[in-house]
C-alpha cells in the first residue's frame, strides 16, 4: 500500500513513490530503451524513468482515474510516454498492439496507491467511512456485493487465506449475522463488525480490520493471479539484458515474486524446494538475480512515509533462455473461485 505518485506527476499525484532511487538503479534505464511501468498509479516511477534517460515508457493502469490523472505528465513527454488503460498482465498484448516486440525493463509497484487509499469514495480504507467498493477498475462486483452475498464458508476461506486471519471463521459468521439485519454498505460498518469480533489490544499497531480488508481487496481484484500472469508476461516480453523490478507490500505478494525469480534463476537440472520434482532436466535460467535478498526501505524513508515500511524490492535480469511455463500452484497462488 504505497504512495506511487509525486507532486510532479500531475493533479492526482501527491505522495512519494516507495524506494524510488532503488527502483531506478535496478531498472538502469538507458537512451533509446522502452520500459513498461505496469502500475502507473500517480506516475511517480514513470516520471523518474523518463527523467533518468532519453527513453520511452508504456504506462499501464487498470484504474481510469489514474490514466486521466496522467494527462499532464503525458503532455510533458508527448513522444516518449504512452498511457494505456488495462491490466499489467496484458502487457505483452498491449506492446504487440503498439508494434513493440520486446522491451528493456518492466517495473511493478503492487498493491493500492495512496491516491486510492486516501479517497474515501473508493472504499479501500476503514480510516475514512465510505462506500464499500474496493474495485481498482470500474467494472465487476464491489466488496459490498461480496460480503452481502457470498456463502459464509467461502467468505471465511477468503479471509483466512488472503488475509492470513486466524479468526476468519468468527469474522465471517459475524458478517453473515449482521447482513441478515441490513446490508453492509460502508467501510465503517464492516470495520465495526470485525473490530467487535477481534477487539483491540493496547499494544496493537494495526486496526483489527486490516487483514479482512486486505483479503477482500486481493480477492475482488484477483491481485495474486494478476501478479503471477504479469510476471510471466514480463518474462516473455523482456529482451535479453532487460530488467524486471517488483516492489511488494505483504508476504503473499512477496512469496510469489520470490518464487518466480528463484525458479527462473536456477541452473538446469536443479529444482527448487518450492517446486515439485520435474522428473527431467529443468529449463535453462531465464533470469539472473539482481539482488539475492530483497531490498527494504531505509529508516529515513520509513520516517517520511510510514506506508513504505513493509515494502520489499526484488529484481532480475533477463537471459537469452526461453520463458518458462507458468505454474500458479508452484508460485503459491491460492486456488480461490474468481469473483462473479
């Protein structure tokens, strides 16, 4: 849950991108290159990439508001920036439509932007009461639809798996009981239900509804599936020596990014402890790890932007080997029914 934008990116940009310097160093943009910013947000990474080198950026976001907000930035770089409404998992198709066969870098800043988190009407945060929406795009069911219509057992599983919430059953039971009296329509109403179940310890720094809100957001937007498909698309699209940089904000995202890069940087014939026995020689490594351990923000940045505290950066450099097949289960993507 990072602030992706900065004041230079346009009217909607009002926060500092997390680990901006580290991301630019990992991408190492050069003159003439084409780089994809798969999570444009408020444009902070995109502007920094464009200012770092005379390169081109394809900026993608599924949020129409983000694309609209990037109009001023696009005017500043009319020949070097293309803003595309879409999902980053579709980056290969987007590039093909633009006549681009390969790119030199892909940056993914996961989760929701501060722009989305701070706008009560988007329904992502329990800190401000607003409609229970949580959609990153403008289509599909809302979080209110999920909590008011989903069977208790399914709701419990989502909260347990995606929220890593130990008391998921009790929370799902309370939600289902509350909705029999009246529909749960606001973030405040849902947060109050969860808080009543869990209570709040004096030493607890997070709101008790944090994990439940995370679970609903991840499920509603299919964010973990999107990440896996996006990483695979980047693997197929990156040219040799191209760089993939991923910034995650919680353990489920980081596990997928870690396993993806680990499984694709192993020498042939060696499996990963996270992967099943291949039974035959594995593919040649498609990535070389840029950092074996994740990069974390320093204390100065955390002090300026507390939302950065959970961020982790992982990166790899594309080799000449073919892309590996995508195995969602091997990456740790939970098997959950997609929202209607």
